[in-house]
């Protein structure tokens, strides 16, 4: 199986399976001199970690990361500095329950990649989906923690803005609340917590699942990143976000809403700003025009489908072509979109870091 790498200069390769002994990543092209601590990487992984509430999978993984290469430890014994060589990181898997998947070893789960993987490769790892499991995304988050430090002054944040048919009230948006201990949903709207709680409790108790929409925002991104035609910044952002498990749709800025308004409403007007640079009066473009960053916040949203692993019987077939009904046992997220928030942040950060290095290499500035 090829295609386990993304990025051009900031290049990330992930490896490992859901029920293997470990998962890991190699970040090649990370510039030398990037300072970070293990605690900073771990903090991002802890945001994605399973088992944190009843609203996510109860698989108990501490997700303790180890940095294996590409760094030197400074005298304080805490700060690491990248050397410019490949940075390798690893997380051990400790709470696999492969027996939970024994009954579906010869059956194709609806909504999963079971059938397509077997058609392509002639076999599949039925234990939690193997390589196709969202377990792999932990290493993207680790890589994204490094990527955040590549672009000086960049801040990347994400939030869940809708779950199934329930939406937040954007007038109550509070970034500080997103990571509050009282907030298991990464929602920016404090009043949405009881709404989402009641809604998802009902979904979970019914043995079902529901989708979500996530919004990720990168601020402090310099103007000029990206290139026309085949190296557009929004093109690579969309590719990164679309590669996340269960993602079925992407939009930048106004996105699909732009198709329902006029040119006067959609165009971001400008006036004279500081130091001779224009000042944008709106940001319908989501910080990108012609595939190149404008200096405004980059705004992207992605839609996550309902978790395909549910307790209610679904019709399918087995490897012999016999019709069967499937109930997927095991521990699964009733809304996989919740833990997709830090993953989306990481993939946005990686795309921007990659384009930042490409821009610097091409223009020297």
C-alpha cells in the first residue's frame, strides 16, 4: 500500500494500524531550530484522545508520544530543538480488543471500507479497520503540533459548529470556551452544550450515530502563500482535510453559500490600510484568493459523516456473496466529528506550514 505521505517540503508519513503494536509518523523537512517540548505535543494529543467522555469511544489509550529522532535536548532537559533531520514519533497501542471484530472478519460492514479494501488489495485488516482506522490520525495531530511552530505567529483553532440537525448560535462564539473542561464537544457556544448533550445521549442510547460540521481557522498567516493553477493553498488544504476519516465535504470561506448570493455580496471590498497594504472589509474568500493567501484569517469547514459502526442491524453481504445482517460490536464514537476538531486543526497547520516553506524556498522571503 503506497500513498502514506502528504506534503512537499513539510512532509509527513504515518505508519501503523489500529490493532498493531504501535502507530507513528516521520516528519521530513521540518526546519532546524524549531523549539518545542514533549508536553506541547502531548497536549494536542490529549485533546484528541479517546475515552475522555461518554460521547466518544471508550477505548482507553493514553496516547503517550515518544520522539525518537531529529531533535537535540537543550540543557534544561525539557526543551527539544529540531536538527533538520527526520523527526520520528511513536505511540504504543495498549487497549486493543481484536476479538470484538471476529464476527465481521468475513462480512462487509455498510459504510466502511471493508469491501473496497478487499477489492483493491485482495485482503483487509478487519481488526478495527487496520490502516483505515481513525486511530492513525493521532500521528497527524503530533505532526500538526510541530507544524504550528513553523510559521511565526500563526494560531490555528477549530470548533464543532453543528451536530446532526443541531447548530450553534454564532453570535455566542467564544474561543476560550472550546477547550473548557465543561465542554465535551469543542463547541464555541456555551449554551449548545446541554442541547448537544441531550441530543447525542438519545442517539447513543438508540445504538446509532450522527455526523457533524467542523470549522477550522488559521490566523497570523502571511499574505502570498500558495501558487496559481496546481499549487493553490486552498487546494492543498482541501486535500488534507478530505483525507481525514469520514470527511465527505469541504468548503473554504463562504463555500457553498457563495453560490446563493450575488457578486456584490460575495466580493471582499478593500480600502487603504497600514503600510500601504489593503484592508479587507470582509472575508468571504476565507483568506485565499486565486489559491494565494490574502493575510486574512483562513477559514475552512468540513463535514463528517455519522460513524458507520453502529449497534443497529444493517443489511449487507459476506465474502461468499451471502446476504447477512450486521451489528458492529466494539467501542465506537456516536459522533466521530467531536474528536475530528484537533485533527482538522493539525491538517490545516500542516498544509500552511508546507506552503510557508515552499514560498520561502521560491522567493527567499
